[in-house]
C-alpha cells in the first residue's frame, strides 16, 4: 500500500470526467486546480466532477486550489509566440497591450520602478534571460536579450536580484478566493510566500467566510526570503510545497537539492505535510517513459520523506496523464518496499498537546517493536493523523472520522488511509467496528498486531490519552 501521496494538476489534457475517473483509479490522492490558468467555469466543473466521482467510487480524493500569488507574467503575445534573439534590445512595458516583436508587456504596474540597471530578467522558468539596461521609472524598462528563444503568452517572470514591492495577495487572488470559499475545496496554496505574515493574512481572509471547516493553507516555498523565514512560515501554515521551478530560478539551482532535504526535515519535525513539486516526470509530457534522472528524482524525494509528489504539466497538458501517474506510483511503491529507512527527525513539542503527543509517540514506538500491521486512530480535527504520519511508521495508518471533509484533507498526508465512521458512542464498540472494517478490506489478518489510539471518554477533540495493543 503506497504511503507517499500523488498530487496531479488538472488542465486541458485531464479536466473531463473520463480522465479524472481514470486518474483517481490510477492512484491520484489530490487534484490541483491552478488558478494561474483556466476559467471559473472550468474550475467549477472540475470541483463538481471530483465530488461526484468521490461519491461514486467511495474515495476521499482532495482538491487543492493554487492561487497565482504575486506572480509577474507577460501578457498575451500577438500570433501566439515571438522569437527573442540574443543581442537584440527590447522594451518591457507595463502598458496593457499585447507583446510583439521588440516589445514585451508585463502585468505588474511597478515593474519599471523596481527593476534597476544591470539586474537579470528571467522569462519562462529561466529559459530566456534578459539584462536590464535602464528604466524610465514609470512604465518602461530597456533590456538586452542574453539568452534568446521563443516567448509565448502569459509566461512567468523572475527577478532574482530585484527587491519587489508586490503584495502577498493580488486583486486576482482575492477574487479567486471568493470563488474557492464557496466550493468544496480542502487546501489552498499561496504562491511566492515571503514571510509568515503572508500566511497569516490569507488565514484571516479565509476565516472571514462562514463555515466550520475552512480550507487549510499550503505555503509555496519558491523565494529566497521564504528559505530565510522557513521555520516561521512552516509554523504559520498547515503544509508547505517546495516549488522547485521558480525556486531554482530565484536561487542558484545547485542549492535546491540540499534545501529540499532541509525543508522536508523541518516540515516533518513540525508534523506539517510537505509536497515536492516541479519537473518530476517532465519527460512524460511527450513520452511514455520517464528519464532515468526523473526516476531517481522521484525516488530521492520519497527517501527524503516527502508527504506528496506533485505533477504539473505531466497531467495538465501532457499526452499521457494516466500513464504518468501509474509510473510514478510504481516508482514510489518500489522505493517504499525497499526497506531503506527514513531519517530520524526530532519533533517539535506542542506544549498544548503534550499528553496527546506522548501517547502518539509511544504508540509509534510500540508499533515498531512489535511490528504492528496497523495504527488506528479516531479523529475529528485530524490532529492525531498529522502527528502519527510525521513519525513515518512502517505500520499502516488508518484514520476513522465522522468528518468527510477532514478525510479528504488527510488525503495529502503521508501514509494515511481514511474511512468515514459515524459510530463514536462507545470506545470498545467503536474499536470492534473499526477492526471489522479493516479485516473485511484485507488490510489486516489473523495474527496481526494492531494498535488503537483514542480519547477516553470517546470523541473529545485534542484529548488523545489511550493506546491499546491488540491481536487479530
């Protein structure tokens, strides 16, 4: 049973009922809706299809809405694409017009104020490089093409040496948030996070909407400032995403692998899920097999201890979205079954949950000593699930909850298999019912050790105070 989860981005290649069904059956745990692309009608349809197929297939696949964030992009290109030639001079304008030969229009009004002479301007994840020659300080920057190539519409712009004054939430993000908060979405990702205050502002906006179970926040780490403030950002957020595409442009790319390992370790220590993203299986956008380097990248991210691996273009615009998920799933499973242990992580203590944390840690230690087949927990808030998963136990993690939205939220979390359970009346009776459920589905069998984690009296959120070792 695969423990590392798979996040798949929906797009033109996959945002239809047949594709979403096949992706679910292939093993997708979370669908990402990229709000940098696609209309509200398309995203509305995707959310409804995910809800419908979850109900039909008896699954708890989550939905993650990825806000654009303060991303600077080029505007539309006349004729779909244009060629930039090394050595030519180009005008970059903030005026609202199409890009055309000799002219690039950008969507950030402060571009000419922020960019200074000599600074690098990277387009399309660093594929194209320009050098700023000067600015009029109002609406134009003159630049020289250093590395040319084709530029198409709405490509991202990175300014690694420029101090930007962009807000953490754009006007578009606020409009998108209004749409998202009225749909069945469990996770919201914020792009280009720089400080913990960016997360706190988004959480304040989310909490201003009615509802008892607001979406949780994924902080995307893709700016140098985010690395400097990583511990505070992880503490403020509910999960992080290591967005290696922009990160590898904003900082020297050779630093990304070590930073990935450090961020994964920090997230696990805080019991926060961590997603590794970007170019994991990019060769499968056009081919039926990944490169050997891509296989190794997936494998090493699993060994680092990531909760989830994310596919972007591979499933949104690629030719083989389902085959890509199937291939990634096989790689993950093979690595997890290899017996190579995860690194030990010293967990950060939660003073408000010391008893719960101690019981959960003891349960995970006991599971290792007796080679338990299952760790079973009842939860309404999800706290026990996040904490158990952060210990990366070899045992299966089976979470029973009377909160359907929580079960979908937990689909992002390493190792967790969620089951709806509405019989939280008596501890002994509940444990018997949960054991029957696992036996009937073949997760445990005769002679297996299983460990229950719960609260007594039953159903008190945040009060885990009991563990029980039992044999089938």
